[in-house]
C-alpha cells in the first residue's frame, strides 16, 4: 500500500488503484487502511432493525458501495429499491468501522 502527502492531507492508494483520503495525518491514513468496515442499511423508522449488507470490507470498498445511487431510497430507481421504500420507508446504506 502506498501513502502520499498532498496539499489537502494524506492519502493511501486503495486496492482498486484509487486514492483514499484525505486524512489529517499519515498515522490516520495508515489506521484507515488497516481498519475493516461493515456496510449497513439504515432506516428512518427507528423500529426497523438495521441490516448488515457487507462485512469486513476495506474503506475503499465501503465508499464505492455507498456511492452507488441504488444504495439510498432518495436516489434509487430499480423496482426492487422502490418496492423496499414503499414497504419500509426511507433508507440508505452507510458504513461503520469494525
């Protein structure tokens, strides 16, 4: 893994070749590169239990997943996502460190 300092902070090169960051310090970048994440589906209705979509992924993988428009009720257009929104209300996929 490669770490780079740029004017706005530190970055590391992710597994897909993209720069991940910025981070305030090189240590923050190193820690982020080592940390694994779970992608979780959150619902506006607090009574609906959140659901783990992906487990033990890199920050780059989590960010790539969550950047997809189909991972939020406000931007998804697929029939599956629209049906989920009708059934369960507003939702989005986010990520959290393990």
